[in-house]
C-alpha cells in the first residue's frame, strides 16, 4: 500500500504539482484545502478534503482514514503587497491556522512535516549568496509570518514527537511539463506569468519596477526554480523525514540569478513575440539581488535542479498561460 501524505494547500500552484510528483513516486497525496486561492480542478492525483486546515475533526479523520504518515504544509496567503495592507489576515492564516494544523497533526500522531517557507524570511541580503544561517530580518508581514511559523515548528518539535523540514523557496516558476497543472493565481503578482500574459495579450503591459539597481542592466536579480524541481525537493524532504532525518531548514533555488530584463528577453526569444513593457519607479522593499546558496540541499538530499533553465521555465509557463484550463 502506498504511503499517504496529507497535503495542506494541494489545490494551489506548488501543492498540486507536488501531488503529481508524490503520486509518480508511489505516495498517495491527500489534499486538504479550503479553495480560498486554489482550484478543485488542480486536485487530480488523490482525494480532496475541502475544509480549512484549522478544522480539527476533519484533519484527525483524514489522518485516521488514510493512515497519514507525513504532511506538507503549503496552505497560506502569499501576496507581499496585501500583507503590508492587511497584516492581521497574514498572521491569522500563516501563523494561527498553521499552528492549529500542526497541533492537529501532533494529536493525530503524524511525526513528519514539510513546511513551505520563503526567501522573504531573510529580508535584505547581506551576502551575494544567501545561506540558511543568514540573519532573518523580514521586511514585510508575509515574510515575518512565515518566520514566525518556523519558530512555532521549532518549539512544537521540542515539545512533541514531530520532525520537520523547512524549505525556503526562492522564486517558483514554470508549469507542469505535461501541462496538467500550472500557475493560475486569481491575483497574479509573479513576473513570469505576467510576462506571458503581456506577450499573449491576455494581460496588461508589464511594468518593470526600477532600472537603476547596481546590476548589469539595472534591474533586480532573482533565482527562479522550476515548480517540478521544487516538487521533487518536497518528495526528497518527505523521504528524509520518514528515514528518521532530523529537523532542519533548506533553501530551494538554483544558486544563479537572472535580471528582470534578461527574463523579458528570454521570453521574447522563446515565445517569438514582443513583451510590451515600460519602466516604472522602484517598489518599496525590493532587494537588488536574491540568490540562494543551495549547497546544503544538494549535499543532504539526492536533489539538484533539472528543469530550472530559462528556456524550460518560460516554455512551460507560456504553454500553461495559452490554455489555462482553470
Ligand atoms: N509561489 C512562490 O514563488 C512561493 C515562494 C515562496 C514560498 N511560497 C509558499 O508556497 C506555498 C504555496 O504557494 P502557491 O504559490 O502554490 O500558493 P497558492 O495560493 O496557489 O496555494 C495555496 C493553497 O492553500 C490553500 N489555503 C490557504 N489557506 C488555507 C487554509 N486556511 N485552509 C485550507 N487551505 C488553505 C489555498 O486555497 C490554495 O489552494 C505558500 O505557503 C507560499 O507562501 C511560494
């Protein structure tokens, strides 16, 4: 019988891709999602339990019905701008609901939890490459809420029989290689889908926020990780915990960065169409460069990025944006 993994937020962009990769690796993904930002159509590789992660009875029933051995927690709000306007919404879902969910897991006897954290926990980088022990100084409520739950996990694991892996993602991008799931955020703020939508004419012309940074073309540098590589990292994290691995945190990125203009130029070449764009002022709190040091995840897990080249990211993202079934 396949090992069942409870996937909170499995109807979302990264969660649905991870369910596909879990199933391909012999696990049964059991999604728990309230569909606040997710899509029912994205849940294809296991059951969907349509409830909030705070629902104690539902979480305990799922653990017992499916004999859940491990969980992955994707369920959160993740719009940086919204978090600065409505911080309470972020602390409520990303800390209070998450802590309730973790308590239900402990009560149900689940001993392994993988948590989606973010590069936003580091704040403004003090080094060119950001390693896991870089100081944590988030500059927005979103990053701070993620860091707060990392803290809660630490103390929960001290008090209970729970081991966890924190994965701090850099910029998730791209879509499923077979086009079965992809990025369909109702409020899209991510660069690559916005570029594809601008080129295809399904979205507005793109605004580049600042071209006076100290980078080769003046635009900020980010580390883009293909969502399939990200999903594979979760499977490795689950294997690591089920094999008795100790609680730890890992960056998930490529260790290399692209400027905004480089991404636009790559998209124009790959899609064979112009990306209408203009340059606007800098956005508050946008660091010049955010690139992961990925030596820890590479040396601990049997993992390295395979699909995170600009061509694969843009090709799969553009294909998804052309059809976008949900
Ligand atoms: N997309 C990125 O580049 C990125 C980068 C760093 C970290 N992350 C983190 O990865 C996770 C997944 O991101 P995504 O882009 O797939 O987001 P998403 O919005 O597509 O998915 C989140 C899912 O969680 C569900 N959800 C939210 N709150 C819930 C609750 N209280 N109960 C039940 N379900 C709930 C939503 O309905 C949705 O299906 C988030 O935690 C996010 O903070 C994402």
